[in-house]
């Protein structure tokens, strides 16, 4: 057919780029070495974040990206301090960045909304919730979701999530 020579398939939509790093008190990624507690972990996560941003042409001088890094590191430190392990996944979308911080072991002790509302010292959860456009905690077969204009997280069933805890926050840029 004459028109076929001018036909080009539509380009596939660009998929978000996803990166993961696991850590514990004895390991950072594939490297077996002490993380140096939460202070050492903060430095390692900061370096990892910077590498991933540079690989994705993200301007690290922009305040919004510094804020994402700060809250990612804070949540990672909490996973190490409270459960001695964790995994961070960052997803660079076209107009947002998603950060997922998870750990294994026993789930959340109590209701995460209480930690946010009544200030469990050092968690930084209230600040992460405030900063994020979307925010969710999953633990003990429950899901707690940020609802715009409400202080408390909306509680839902999450029977698929049995062990550990997972905090997901999304920052949109458009």
C-alpha cells in the first residue's frame, strides 16, 4: 500500500524510572558494611539520591527536590532505627516523584494517625504528610490515607499487607 511507507507506529509512552535500595545495620544495597546508624545511613541515602537524580537530569539545586530527599532520608532513618532494616523505592514520573519506604518485621505499634496527630517524637511523619500531595501508610492489614483538609488519616482495610510497614508519599510538580 502506498501510504504504508509513511506510517510510523506511535511511540510507546515513557515509563516512570524506578530505583530501589535495601539496607540494614549491616548492609547498604549490595555492599556488606555497617551503615553507621541513622547518621551514617542519612549520608549513604543522600549520596544514592544524588546519583539517581544526576542520572535522570534532575537539578539538585531546586528546593523541591531537596525537600523530597530530606523526607526520604527521614523515613529511611526511621525504618533503620525502629526495625533495623528497610527498602526505599523512588519512582521518577513525568510530573511527580513517588517515594516508598518499607520495612519488615512487626507492623506499626498502634495507629499511625495518632503518631501524626499527637507527635511521636522524631518520626517526622506529620511533616512528610504535610509536604506530600499523596500520603499513605500500610501496616497490620490496614491502610491509612491522607485526605485533603483532614488531620486524621482515613483508615481502610488492606488484607494483602500483613508484615512490616510501608510509607508512600508522592510529590507532584505540575
